[in-house]
């Protein structure tokens, strides 16, 4: 839950990267972590199995500098996408101020994307929130896949609310910071 500390002149918020297993959530966080100056981040915590699938979550805090005399620090999290970690996803999502949905653009992953998005909606409802009323960005990742669907089709199936979308190839960093900037802007505006 966002915290505005007037005395300490700090703003803190939580951003969660959600989406189907293997879609590229961890890859986004790793790229951000590698690229921003070390002074702007805390330590990256990643709890993964040997096959690199996220077991619990990835997390690090990111300092965005100062706005109107307030320092802004956002905690970035990923959920584990594999089906059997639903409880963990629910816990990580709790108190999120903004959500990035990392979709896998490959045609064969469309149903997985839809299921993950439905689950996200359900968990948010449990917190009294909806995608329409909270800071939300959709990232169409893996645009380099040979079977990547046209974004118009992905929009139709995954983005009925016309949230902001970003095309990405997270392995090479394309679209990663555009996505991050978009969600940070929405969260900051919502506070
Ligand atoms: N071709 C391609 N591969 C990608 C892209 N982004 C990520 N990958 C690869 O996809 C695989 C899964 O990426 P992860 O970031 O671990 O996916 P995740 O969403 O964190 O997966 P879970 O932790 O299981 O939920 C890795 O091998 C990445 O290198 C991309 O844009 N294009
Ligand atoms: Mg992961």
C-alpha cells in the first residue's frame, strides 16, 4: 500500500509484474536491475528453482529521485507464474499500487495469458480493486517470437479496458524501461 510520509518527505509504492509462467517477468526485473545505477537500487532478491522458474518472488526497491521535495521509492515485485503458485501470487499482489501484466505474445500462449489475466482480476476484486480503476499497464513481450500475434488481436483478447500497452523484447531490453516509466507515472499520479 502506498505510503506518503509527510515528515520524512518520502513516497513509497509497490509495483507488481504479473502474468503467465515463462512470459518474461523476471527478465524485466533483471534488465532494470542491471541497467540502473547501483546507487538507485537495493539488493535484488530472487528465489528461483534450478530451472530458473520463480519459486516465490523477485524483488528489489528502486529509487526514482525527488519530486517536489519528496523522495520516491518503488518496490518492484514479480509473481511466480506457474499454475500451482496461485496463493503466492495472491500474497505478492496484496497491497499493490500498480500492476504490469507481462503477456507472452506467442499465439500458443494466448489461453495462458487469458487465464492469468482472469486470475489477476479475481485477486484484485478480493482487494476491492479493478484493473480499470488502478494503475495498470500491459506489456506485449516476446515480440521476436515467430508466432507472435498482431498487437490488434492481443488488444482484443487481453485489453478490453484499453489500458496502455507496450511492445517488448525483454531479453534484449526493448520496451522494458518504457513499461517501467509508464507504470511509475501512473502510480505517482494516483497518489
Ligand atoms: N525470445 C524471447 N525470450 C524471452 C523474452 N523475454 C524473456 N524471454 C525468455 O523467456 C524465459 C522465461 O523468462 P522469465 O523472465 O524467467 O519468465 P517469468 O515470467 O519470470 O516466468 P515464471 O517465473 O515461471 O513466472 C527465459 O528463458 C527468458 O530468457 C523475449 O522477449 N523474447
Ligand atoms: Mg519469474
